[in-house]
C-alpha cells in the first residue's frame, strides 16, 4: 500500500469550487505547486495536457483551475472561475496545449505547467489522482530535470551533500519519518527529495532552510 | 496510520475508544496540530457542507442547463406532505441533490471524498440530523469517522471515477456514510465495519459515464442512491446483520473491479449513459463538437 492519502482532510475536503475534485480542485493544487518552485515574477504560463485532462479540461474548468493555482488562489476562492481573465489582465500570457500521446509521467490526469520569467523557467509535471489529491512526479529547475516519487508531502532540498544529510537528521529528531529519499547531483551541489509521513511544521522548515541553499515544500 | 479496516476496528476495541477518536489522534500525529485546531477545521468543512445543502435547496442552475432545480422540487414535494418513503429519506434525497447541484453550478462544496460524490455524505448526515438533532461536535465526529474509512479505501483501492468508476466515488462515499451513521447512532465499531462493507458491496461495479464528461448527469442522482443506500446499510448493521464478506475484502474487490473496468466507463464520457442518443445531442449542443460513439467495451 502506498499511502497517498495521509490526512483526513484529503478525504473530507478540500472545500472547493466545483465541478470536479480531480479536474478542478486537483488542478488548482498542481498550479500552486508550480508557483512554489518559481522565484520572482513570471510572464508566461504554458499548460500541457495529456489523456483525460486533454479530453475534458474545458468542461471541468481545468484551465481556470490551474491558472488560479499559479496565481496562488486556494481551491475554494470565489475568484477561481475568473482566474484566466485575471491573469491576462495582469499581462500574463497563457497557453494551453492538448496532447494526443500518452502522459510522460504515466497517469490519465496529467498536466505539465511551465512558468517563464525574464531570468528563470521552471516546469512541473503533476497528476491528479482523485478527490483533489495530487502527485508531483517531475520538476525542471535551471534546465535540469528532477524525478520525484510523486506522493506529497515532499521536501526538495538543495545544497552541499553534508548539509542535506544534516537536514535529514533534523527531521528524524522531530519524529518526522522519511518514507522515501533520493539524492542526486544538481549543478555544483546536490539535491535531495525527502518524502515525509507528516507535515513539517514551519519552525522546522526555517531551521532546514538555514542548512540548505534552497528548500521547496511540495 | 491505519492501513486496514480490521486494524482500525481492532484498535478501537482494544483501546475502548470510538472510531472518530482514533482518526482524530491519527490526524494530530500527521499534522502536528492540537485537537482543537483539527476540530475547528473540520467544523469549517461542516459549515461548507451545510451551506451548500441550503443553497441547493433554494434552487441553482448549472451553466450547461444539464442540472439544477431538482432539490427545490423535492423540497416542495416534501413540504406539501408528499413522499412514499418517509421524511428521513426525502431529506436524504433533497440534501444529496442540493449539494451536487451546487457543485455543478460551480458553487463551493466540500469534496467527500470527491466533488462528484459530494452529496452522499451530506445526504445521509443531514437527513439523520433532522430526526436526531445532533450537536456540532457529534457531526464533526461523524465526518472524522467517515474520513477514516475513506482514507483506508483511497489508500488500498481508489476514489477517482477515472481510475475506478463511480463505485470508487459514490460507492466509497456511501460506505463511509454508512459506517459513520452507525457510530453516531450508538453502534459498535464492528457494526460500523459491517455497514461499510454492505454499503460498498451494494454499489460494486457502478460505472462512471458522465454526459459530455461533465459532473451532472447521472452524477447528481447517483448521490441519492449513495445516501439512501447508506441509511439502509446502517440500519441493517444496527439490526445485527453481517455482510459476511469482511470490509477489507470488499475494498479489494472494488479495486479489482476498477482495474477490470474499460476506460470508456471510467470518466471519459465515452460509454454508458454518456453515449445514449440524447446524451450525444446534449454534448453536441454544449461543445459543438462532432462526437462518435466509442463505446467499444475494450479493456484498455
């Protein structure tokens, strides 16, 4: 059993604007996850849809949902249905692409979100697995692709190798269990995914941030 | 984390705790939040559910016109003394429809466990509340217990129509509601598990065949089936009836059926009700696309 659903609020929730938890609420979360890994201001949002998302995104409001997430709205924000207009009014260019090939991350509800600014471009490949719960299976930062396990919560930490090991140790001391980890080389440093069984409290995150050059909480 | 219904029931019996208490403890451990914060957050979910049921009963319309106004009709019918099945069931029908109509109209709902099945738990809980007048805390406990069973279902099988059909959405919601209805009315943890198993067994095989791929037809009324089925399963369990096949085995049967279900019957709008002549005309009217009947029944 892979425990994708770790909180009772994954089941009794989210509170959301309809009509579909996987195609609308999950899509908001995919957009918000993409925003978390982008630093600064973006001028272009591109969304690539695969399989069920490619077939039904119009009817389920997936377009406005992903853009709402990218703008940082929550799933139950009344502005969600107007997100595309709001973003365009802010001068953000938005592109939706439907693909007919299978999902590159192997799930029927797949969206790949690309955010582009003047200095940075990131990609996030997410899938919506039901009831508004999502997985993030791949991200792309500074031109390098990083595969992730998928289920959330997960911490993506960057920095020197020994600091990443210290960060992991720190989590252990706080009784946060690491269910899965993957260390890989990233530019001149290392990057480590730490998939946890619990949420990491803000004060612990702050301490981890001091050990790492960058930390992303997905 | 409780991985099976058997684990959950054994822990409740061993610790002499109600099921909601175990789910609450589990959430405290996961979120590192105090009990009061979790209760408060769940009360917030309850408020959203109550507001959606109220709003839907007043009458809402979806942008496509495929759903809306039916909760108001049932409400009038009930208030005029109509009804073959008694007031509790009419309330269940009204609240289930009302919630899903609000969802289709892009209103705010609480996904329990999904948006498509968001009417089933309110249908069950608020109909019983009309008779038994629960306190807020009792209703929050109901949601915790339902959520605990839902987590086990989601982690061992699935809760998305795209992966398991409607049995995974309304079927799961109905089983969760049945288990919680037993507990809130004084049943034992074991009876909750029996109600869960009976409710889920009754809806195994239910396909997801939404017209035009939208969460409206037949989704809104399938939630009525879910809510009414939950009440029946809870009553059977409270009467001492056993499902005979244990809850965890029923969850696994649901998972296997979901795996065997063709893609055309898993939320693609390419089979079942979605490809009836009338449904295809509706799809044409809404999207203006040429649509072909792809109900090939092939397992993909």
